[in-house]
C-alpha cells in the first residue's frame, strides 16, 4: 500500500513513472554539462574555432575580447594598426604635398624666381594631387571617427578597400605626375645652375626652414612616387589581417590589383618614352597584363572624346566582332554571310557631377552623353581607332529574332554595324546596355515609336 501510494504521488506530480523520470533527469544533466562545455569552448565570432580560454569572471573581461580566440584577437589588433597606418601615412603624405606648394611653389611664384611655364614643368599637376589627397583623407577620417563613435574600437566596420575603389580615379593623376618626374628633375637641375637667386633660395630654405626637416625640394618632389608605390604594401598588410569572411576582403584584393596594374602601366610608359627609371616592380600575371591593356585603352578613349576623367564612367569594355553589312537585307541571308573582324569596344558615359566638393558623388548625376569607341587590336605597340566614336544619341540599336546571336547599330544617315560576342549571353548584355543609353539620349525617341522600324529595312519587327 505504501509503494502504491508513493507511485501514485509521483505520477501525480510529474506525470511519468520512476524509470522515465530517471532517464529525463540523466538527459537534463547531460544537456547541462554540454551547455557548460560549449560555454567553456564557445566558438570564436571571427573564425568559428573553439579554442577560447575559460573566463572565470566574465564581468571583468571586455566582451569584445570574450568571444574571440587568441589568434583572432591578435589579427584584429594587427588589422587596426594597419588601418591606422594607412590613414596616418596618407595624412603625412598630404602634409608633404602642402609643403611643396606653400614652402616652394607659392614663394617662388611670388618672388618671380621662375616663370609660370617653368613652375608647371617642375611641379607638374601637384595641385590635382593635393585636391585628391584632401578628399580621400577626409572620407578616411570620417570612417575612422564614425567607427569609434559607434563603439567599434577594433575598426572592423572601416572598409579601406571600398573607399580606395571609390577614389580609383586618383591613379591616373599619379601616372601624369610620375611620367613627368624625370623631366621635372632635369629642368630643376638646369635652372638651379642657371639662376643664382633660385639656388640661394633653395639652400636657405633647406637649412633655415624648420618645416622642411632639412630636406631639399627634390626629396619632397619624390613624395607622390613613394606614396603610389606604398599603396600595395599597405593594402597587403590589411589583407593579411582581414579574415576572408569580412565584407571588405574582396574589395581590398581588387584595390591592390588595380594599383599594381597601374604601376606596371606607368613602367611600360616610361620605357616607351626612353626613361631608364622604373617604379617598384610587381609580379605580372595574365590578369594584371589584361588590366594594363585596359588602362591603355581607357586612356586612348578619354583622349579621343575629350571628357573629364572624374565625369566619365566606363560601363562596358571588351572584345567584340564587328561587321558592316552592305545593305539592310543581311538578316534574310544570315550573319554567316558577313565578314567579321575582332575589335576592342568601350562604352563610355559622361555623367554630370552633382556636387563639386566631392570626387565622386554617391548618387550619379544625369547622363550628358554616351559613346561607343571602336579600337583596332594592337599594332606596333599602339592602339588605333577604327573611326570617330559612335554617339549613341544619334544611333538606333535593334536585334532580330532570326539572328539572336548579333545586334545591329545604325548611325542615323550614316553607317550600320553588326556586333556579336563569342558568348551569346554577353552579346545580349552588350545590346541591352547600348540600347539603354541610345533610348535615353536619342533625339528620335520623342518621335513616333515606328521610327526605328522605318529606318531599318527588314520585314521583321525589332524590339
């Protein structure tokens, strides 16, 4: 009777028998032990490894360190130091640029030691570099300050790679300065021998001006060259300390590749101009070689259209096959009857700047113009234009369902071109992009919709 009563009481309290209750208590004990073990070896928030030390007093340890393994703690420290080094050295470089302008250029101009042409020959585009540095440094410093204000003491939210890619237009400015450096130094040496007042001014400035740190003008003029060659080294250090899961990891690698390609392009240009000096050499792979070729083609295209670099966007670029049909009936015969030739094609768009105070506005302004630049494959080491750029405001772009591996571009009252890519999907992408700007800019878009069909003499309706 006692056992029965006890069993009844137990079933009334827990709803399960003695054996199930004992199993449940064992499982609860195992679960609690597992949770305690997991807490003791909880995964690192950065890498996911479970070699965290057991914290005896969680309240006394910093929470941002409590969830990190020793390896990731060290990595975060290295990344923070690398980010701050990037920003601080950019500020030091900017100070050297301002010294060049305020301690040399302006005094020499005010005293009439050199003519404006001679000043331009020595100091090149130093003002452009100053403006770019100020804008770049301002954005970097804002990112650092915002991270600290939000409690991000490790600067994990600062994305140097993304910011660098936003200001990638500063690289051609470095190229302009570097290519003129040799002639600038030669001109300075010749003028210093010729003009005694200039020689006295430079000697007095170096010895008595404390802002110069006893450095001469030639040393300061080397600052842009030293800075542009240091970017890959600084980016490499940040990449090494940034986990591959970080959102800026891909941008950092792309930024490093872009700057190395520009340095290789500068070296190639110096050799073409007969100079013996080169910048720091980097290992060339096929990707970097292609990027160097792309840089050269972009320069050719910009020089041809005459647009400002900061107002130009390169929407698409690459190799296309081009043919010029003798008449509008080529669709019936098929594209196999056309003679195609390989061509480098660049789609450039001229954007209005929303704000003059920033290098690149977050919201791009309206499109002013769009052109298609056709460049022949390299011959004798130089690129040559097939013809003047095709202004899409004067073009009609269409495709035909019977020839879906090509698209046709007709320049109103002039020529017709048929394009195709070796990849059909990429051909369609080219077509959509070119048609977009043609429709947006074309004056004919205000007329009736039948105009494209009237001007293209084929029996098919083209979208």
